[in-house]
């Protein structure tokens, strides 16, 4: 999808689903970092920091072969964190296509307050609302 289409879709889906104060975690690949920041801003979040998922093996790339993904963290309104002992690094193996590591979800659940919603979800997760047309239950 084009960035403008992602923004429009997210604005529509989220309009009745998020509070005035909440956290956003937005996964981006390296070459879409600027687009991710644009999406975050358009949805009313201010960028705070990012987490990096260091994978056990590299994948594709243009100038460099990617071995990590970024998870942008933003805040809308004022919502404090639950725990400030977490680092910004996640070491985890690559799994199925687009399947994020369990460690990522654990960090989110440790730092941010529920409820939890994952857009463009490919896999169901207990305790999370999932939105996406490719959602599958893989037994977590």
C-alpha cells in the first residue's frame, strides 16, 4: 500500500478505537523509515524512540543486507510508562513471514497499558485485539 493509503485506512480504523492518550508501536523496514514517521505524525503521535529487532540471520537489501527491523515508538497525549527497565534491543530468531517475535510483544505489554490492538495483524495473540484480513491463529 502507498503511505497515503495506509494513513487513510489507519485513520478510519482507529477513529473509535484509541484513547486521547495512548502509545503506538509501528514496525518499519529500513527503507520505509521516513514513511513510518510520516504515518505516526499523521495519526497524531509524536515520535519518542525506536526499538531494534536483531535477527539471527540476514535477509534482502540493496546496499546492505538487512539483519534488523525497527519498531518506532510514539505517544499521543500523555500516558506514562509502566516499567522503565526495558532496553531498546530485541534479539530473536526470524519466524514465519511478517511474524514478529514474542519478545516484542512482551516488551510492549511490560511498558504500555492495555488494551492492545494490532493493525495489519497476520497472527492472533491472546490478550490483543487483531485487525487485518490475513489474521491466522498459529497457537502463539
